C-alpha cells in the first residue's frame, strides 16, 4: 500500500514518462502499454511508448499506435534514446526480466528514473522502484485496469483505453478459454464493456484480418510441418527460414499456430520452432496438468506461464529439434506424471 502511495505521488505532477514492453509485443504487451500511455496522457504527462521490435499489423488499430517508436529502427532508436534520457519515470509492462527488451534492458537498468514494473510473469527480477505484479492475473491489461481503479481514476478510462485493455485480456486468456480465465477476468471485462469496449469489433480486428498468404501458410504448416509424437503426448511445428520466405511471412503470422498442435486429442505438450534471423524462436503450450515454463527456463533460456511459455536456441533447427525430443523423452516422468505440478 505504501508503494502504491509512492507511485500515486509520482504521477500527481506532470512528468516525462517512458513506457516499454517485451520484444515482438502481443496484444497484452501493446494493449497494456498504450492503455497506460493514453491514461497518463489524460493526466497531463508527456508519454513516449517504445517497443524493442515491431509487432503484428492486426494490433495497429490501437489508439496511440501511430506514435509508438520501434527501437529496432535506426531513426526511431535515436528518438527513443533521447526520450529515455529525459524520462522521470520508466514503466515496464508485461515482462519481468530486463533481457526481454534486448539492449533497452541495460539502458533502463542504468537509468536514474523512477522505474515501474507492471506484470504477471513468474520470477520477477528486482529492478523496479514500484512493482505492481501478480501471477494470478491473466493479463497485464487486467492489472493496469485494477491499478487505474485503485488510483481512483476509473472515470478516466474511455473507450480507447478500455479497448486497448480488453484486447490484452482477450488474447492472453486465449479467447476466455485458458485456465487463467477467472471470475475476476469476467468482472474486469464486464467493466471494460461498460466503459465502451466494442468486443465484436476487437475480435474482428484481431482474429479476422488474415492475409491470403497467412491462411495458406497455416494450411501448409499443418499439412507439411507438423510432427506428432503420440508416444510422448507431444506435437510440434518446425518452420524454416525458407518456409517463412516462401509465404512472405510477416510479424504475427505464426501467432496461434502452436495451438493447432495442442488441439489434437491426447496431446499435452505442443511446440513451435521457427527459424529467425537471430536464432530459433520457440513457443511452448501445454494442457492444464503439464508445466512448460520450467522446461523452457531450464533448457531453452526462456520462461513464461505454466501453460504458455517461450524460449530460444542458438543451435541449428535440426539440432534444436533433436535436443528437444531427447529432453522430452528423458523428462517424461516429470512432465507428464499425473500429479506433475509446478508453481503456477
Ligand atoms: P509466445 O509463445 O506467445 O511467444 O509466448 C508465450 C509466453 O511466454 C508469453 O507470456 C511470453 O511473454 C513468454 N515468453 C516467450 N518467449 C520468452 C522468452 O524467450 N523468455 C521468457 N522469459 N519468456 C518468454
Ligand atoms: Mn501478458
């Protein structure tokens, strides 16, 4: 409570505020960042939102998108560095360890600004002056909503802010299907609808804006790039650089693909390996009784939530897959044991 009072005091007079979120932002990352930015602008602050990389075009509808700086672009990076230098406050949303924002992480660590971390991931690193964090929350957007209410500013949440926040809750709960879909999620969403969020419009923007190439790519991946190991309760996609090029893949085109592997009857562990410029990016998903965050952290330099995590590999695609299969074989007992549990 004391910490909240200190944050409240910090934002009680106009400040220069720098907001950032994790690499390849998803709807929760961008929605919480822009929701927070739009709120703080209404309170009279100067706000700059910086993402470490680009993000999918199906998120471009969010209010404030046009002013977001992409740190991976040379011209934006210069402006972002100036904004960070001037910042009185840095707000880090939807990530809990500074290596999730690439080089920006070390710049934030060195900054003299008041650092805020709002997040729902496991094992947070201790880098913030004020942390608003709960792994019970389905989405960072849920926490941002609660924080604004606790600050006594519910009235400042307009349609644009409500829609940014709704988007993050919608996607981080997998469309209200994942086990993180709590009573509180529905209560918060009810409030956001009351505040003007147009839910069918948002679903349409997020889920029904495929390019023909993307749909064909998904068809290709399911028919040609899905490996099913029923004996290991495991199914995974292997997508090469060449595949991505062939379907002119754009940022966000592989999003959700891993869920097709998990949707198979009897499959408890699903993965997606995609070969990127900077190595192999891995997404893990699991059924309720299997924990993938620890597996991702222990073997693939990653982390995340119990049933949705990610990681990376510097080995070749082939070597990464071989290693993955071997690890699953070796750790079957821990992974698929009936009573297998891990800290949520
Ligand atoms: P996705 O598979 O959608 O990229 O990520 C699933 C979840 O795992 C998200 O909550 C995301 O923040 C987390 N995650 C993905 N990649 C990494 C990673 O490399 N490191 C950590 N710590 N978390 C990750
Ligand atoms: Mn999130």
